[in-house]
């Protein structure tokens, strides 16, 4: 069995393939399939990052809302950090804004599960604030 450059030395494969593409070189059928897989993987990675960052932000906002006696500057700073990181992800791939909107309920649910696990409180799975509110630096529920 022959192990391909892609399977054995991925980083080397990426460099060689990019060099071939830029130089007008030909790709094998296997390389074309691998390029397609990697492009799809990039989109999936970006969606996972947007989903995860959104859920973490929701969790922090829910904890802020339901635990007013535990609010602190570091907690507020953490909310702002999550907002900033999520904004960067969406700015790099604007289509993720609609992906987040389409998955709002699942994101809210994951955020509530995380917040419940961290606080022991029963929290609603629908966070009751919008994506725009969550990203607004002035918004705190």
C-alpha cells in the first residue's frame, strides 16, 4: 500500500499543492479531491468557531443576567472578549451571521447548558436576546 504525501506529510502536501496551483501545474485526481475536502473543512471549522463562540457568549450573558450578585469587572471583560472574538470571526466570514441566526436555538440551548453546569441554576434554553444585542458592547441583560 502506497501512502500519499497528503496522508503522511500534510503540511508538505499543502505547500507543494499551493506551489503547483500558483505555477499553473497539474493536480492529480487525488489532489483535487483532497483540495475539495480541505476547502469544505475550512467552512466547517469556521461554522464550529462561530457556533462555539456564540454559545460561550450566551452562557456568560445568561450568568450575568441570573447571578447579579456575582458580577465583576473581570466577568464584564470576559463578555467583551467573547464579543470581540465573535465579531472577528463574523467579519472574516460574513455569511456566518446567517448561520448563527439559523442556529440560534441550538446556540441558546448550548449556552444555557454551559451556564447551568457552571452555576447549578435552572436557566431557560431560549436566551431571550438577539444576536445583535449579544454583540452590542453596551448590552448586558
